[in-house]
C-alpha cells in the first residue's frame, strides 16, 4: 500500500457515503471509541461536522483546519485517520501533486447487531474493555424479544400496495446500507480467487459463508494476501472440488512458519491482565493460578513435555482452542493440565474437544473459573459412576484438585507435581 506524506497545506473534501444519524453518533462513542481512541472519534465527528447542509459533500478544506480544530499535530491526525480506515469508517483517496488533494469517504458504523456478531470487532472490543464493560455494552443494545406466537403477520409487501412497474431506482443516491466493510481485514479479494481457479477443479459452492469466514480469519492471523491465499486454496482442493478446511489451516500455518520461523503470537499469548487473579494471593493454589495466567499455552505444553517442542498435531489442537473456540490462554492451560493428568499424559484430540466444548458452553474466562468448573464436573462424574457401579477406579487428578493443598500432608507424588509446576515461578 502506498504511503503518502501528509502536509498541513494538503487539500481535502469529504463525501458522505451513507445516512449519518444520532444513533450512529452513540454507537461511535460507545463501541468504536475503545478501538480507535478519542482522537479517532474526534476526527470522525469533525469530518461529519464539516459536511455541507445537505450532509452529502463538504467544501474544499485544508488539513491545517483539522490541526486547529483538533489541537493536534499532522502526524497524530494521520494515525487517527488510519484507525478510522482500519475499522471501515473512512476510505481515503489521494491525487498527488505539488499540493496533494484528498477525498475522504465517510461511512456510518456497523449496527450493534452487526458489531457484536462480527468475528473480529467484538473480540477486539472485549479485549480492550474487559468482560464486565463488554457485557454492559452488549446489554445496552440488546433488543427485547416479544413472543409473537399468538400474532399473525399481516404486513403487506410493496407490490401489494403499489404498482412497482412504474418505479425506477437511481444508483447515485446515498445508501444507508453502504456500511463499512471490515469482514476482509487482510484485504482478501474473493472475486480474484474465484476468477483465477478453473471452474473445472472447484465446486461453485465451495466459497460458502463459513468457508469465507475461515479464509478471512486465517488471512488476518497469518497475514496472507489474496495471491498467496489462492495458491494455498489450490493446494487443498479435494476430488469433489471442495476446500479441505483442515488442510487449509495446516498450509497457512506452515507457510507462516516458513517465512517467519515461528507461529504467530496467538499461541504464545498469555492471559490478558483484566482476566487475571488479583495480586497478593501467595498461597500454593494462588501460585498455581499465576502459572496458568503467566504462561502461554505453547510454553505450558512444552513444559509439560519436559521442554520438548509440541508436535504439529498439538499445535493444531492449540490453534483450535484459541482461534476457533476463542478460549482464553489461562483456560487452555488448565484444560491441558487437566486432560494430561486424567488421560495418562496423552493429549488426545477427541477427548480434549469434548471437554473444551463443554467449557466453551460454560463461558469460562479465568483460570480460577476453569479450575473450579473442572473440580465440580469431576465430582459429579464420580457420583454418577459410584451410583452405576460398585467397582471403584482410581482416577488421577491434578494437584490443584486437592483441597488440603495448603497443608503439609501431601504425598511424595503430589509434592513432586507441585514442585514441578511451580519451579519456573519460585
């Protein structure tokens, strides 16, 4: 992408590409400000305010006007502009000359429903404001459901009311639905991909909604452009002309590793600060929680394997937990520790996925929640087993299941496990 130096004397005009309302103003302030910052919001509202009375196009302006209005230097204004572009609120065009001319197309924000269902924006918002504020914002825009079972829909369509054959539509009108497009964070162009793959080798239904979402997410995570993604897709087409999704994941991961020598930071990321246990708990259990919180899933699994690198199969499983199920890193660590202990030190994919799906439904966000949930489910399972059979099986459990962990009556095996788990953090 071309990088053009922005100067105070450069001219610009603003073109409104949608219908901006007071509701949009509220959405920008409540949902977008945590993402784009206060200067980004101020720039958006300034551009909005500079539109003419018709609210469609501004007069000719220069960037010094923005510097004076926003009380900010040109460098910060450019960064704020780029944040608006990144989240689909602005498109920028430039004609270079002795003085550059810019056209800024202003877009309305996504609706709350679109925002909270967006595969990336809602996660970024959650990570920026934390669980409590995220839920408050979600509840703020929640539409109450009305039971319409006893009602009949008598709404008439347009052709039932009007003779639509007399109507003509103009594509030059401002369209409220001309909303920002952010579903393509890596700039993947599906038209280019489809055009470059012969129809004889690909099923026309291969690019369904879920597949497109997967491609976009992989492109975003592994920084893959359209050309490279086309090459990867060609390599994972099966005999029916469909895209092998697991194969595409593996190819994307391998391509990234080949270029960068390591996986992206997602598998190396530890628990975000706002989901950590409060500082000051120096009990043995509290220190175990700190291990789960301050270690990435990759490093935690490598530690459990006695410093041997996890296999590609294990990495794929970690990616599934972190990317697909969106499980926080500390919860993944608790899950790994729990499964390895119960499953004879084997990280079996099917076994992990069954437990992970249950934990996902329980919406576990912290190490403490995951530990308590695991203990509760284990006790429930023991009661069920004891009621169905008189035979008692000894089931190994993690050291943190021991409610007397703070006492000195641990077995030698438990002491060794605790020492091994905490040794890097003493």
